[in-house]
C-alpha cells in the first residue's frame, strides 16, 4: 500500500494494526505492514510498488508519524 493510501485508510479507521519486522531479504533493514480489519495485510510500498525498506528504525518511525500512525508493534 502506498503512503497516500495508508493515510486515507488510517483516517477512515480501516487499519487495525501496524507491524514492523526485519526485512527477510536484508536482515539489517526494516519493513512495515498494516493489517486491515478484514484480516488482510499490506506492506508499505514505494511509487514503483516495491516494498519500502528502512536501514534505521528512527527513519521508519518518522515515516509512520508522517502517515498519522501513533502505535506500531516492533518484532525483533
């Protein structure tokens, strides 16, 4: 799901959980996925529909704040 879609879905109350996990393809990086109320999950993707990966948790958290997300579960 692209950033603008996340903002819209979050504002509509359709995102029920946000999870941060290590990128399985690159263990030194982090990715985020969102669970919708219907049980489906979506990764945060960039404009090329590639899963967005962050080298620093601080950068990922700042991105989440910019999307209006105030709570995320981090899996280490």
